[in-house]
C-alpha cells in the first residue's frame, strides 16, 4: 500500500484519499459499501469467479491498470460465487463484468474480456 498524495510544498498528506493501493482490492458483500460505494476515487469492480477462463485473462490487465492508474481509480475484485448478495444487487448475469462506480453510483459496465487498450479507452471516455 502506498501513502496517499502529499502537498508539493509542505509534504503534508492531502485529505480525503487515504492510503492508495496499486493492486486490486478484494471486496466482499460486507466490505462493498466501504471499499466501493464510499470510495473517494472512481472504482472499477471486477465481478469474477475462479473457474472462469475469461476472468483469468482479464485479471493481469486489471493488475496493471491498478498500478498505472493508482491515484485516479481503484480496482476492486468481487468473487461472485462467494458474494452472491452484491452480484445479485447489481444484476451480474455474466462474467467477467466490469462495473465503473463514481460517487457511489454505477456509471457504466462492460461485460466480457477485452484487451487492455479497449479497457483504457472505455475508462478514458467515462472518467
């Protein structure tokens, strides 16, 4: 986990972001509200399952995005098999499903495995 952003002049922590991770956060039904809906940064929620081949293809791309975009977005992963309440609440019917949240609201979603370039274009158009 990285320290949050600091003021360029006095080096004190800037309020609101807290520690920033450069890797995807594992979220559960219990932590979803805090980690995703209350996040000060936009969040990409990866709805996945361990048995899903396309999910395994998307995972390293999301790891890279979490690192590259660390101070602009958060990447969160929700195992739909272990967290059915949140998956049901957001009508996840196919995986992988990527849902973009901003300010606690769903902004858009993308279903299926796409290359990194497509994911970045999708993000850039919505952030």
